[in-house]
C-alpha cells in the first residue's frame, strides 16, 4: 500500500501535527498563487505550517496555484514561487508542485505555459518538480507528464491516469476538511538523498 500525504492551504490550521497522527508521512503546503505583479498571493500560514510539519517529522513540500495565461506569466509565476520558497527556508530540498486547475487558464496554451513554468523552476535550481491536476486534464493531454504527476480523482477505485506518481483520493479525509493522497513512489513521503 502507498504512503499517505496531505496538502494544506490557509484553510487548514497552522499546527499540522494532527496530519502525522492521521498516518500521513508528508505534506504539501500552498505557498503562492499568481505572480508578484498579479494576484501577489502568499499563504499567510505557510511559514507556520511548514515549520510545524518539519518539526513533526513530515516530509514537507510546496505548491503554487497557477493562473498564467502566457509564457511570460508562467515565468513570472515561477519566479514568485521560487522567491517565496526561499523566503520560507527551502532551497532545492523539496518537491515544487504546480497546481494547474483554474478554469481561467483552461482555454489558453496551458500545456506550453506549464512547460515554461517548470523549465523556469529548473533554471532556478529546483530538481524535484511535479504537476497536480484533475484526471481529465491529464487524460486530455492538456498537461506535460515528463515530471511527476499528481492526480486528483475522487469517488473512484484508482487515479485513472497511467504513470501517476501520486493520487489525491479525497478532500475530506476522516471527515475533516483535508485532502489526502497516496504516494506511489515515495517522492512526497520518503526522505530523498
């Protein structure tokens, strides 16, 4: 059976010890959304959440909610994510996830823009990258699959996407407002050397 990991945003509490108590071995914390010259959103709880998770012994990673509608937007958003990740104390030592699901970008060149976002992160020194989205976007080839893929698909017996690295199977784990996922490869839950 795969290891469990959660993902959190400002909707969850600052203290994340309870996630470990639920059996999770990792957590992905929302860091940013949009860009510095756009929405300029930084999760106000991210520092407390990441520090709490690390203290609890959880493998701790970050995600960015994408709003880009062009290549330059994608670069700007990657720069914003990189900057805040470093401000939070991360420097190449976590998985950097791009959450690509916003309906506003569905009709843009989302595949190419996501490739640009990921390449910019690579250029900035991040080696462990992942793309998160719903199963339908992966199945419709809207997103690149060269990096780790983390699939959201609820009320089904499996992710439905071949080669998925992780599967978010619920948004109400144990009746709580908490997303929980299976980690098939250990990327999100096992310390990587």
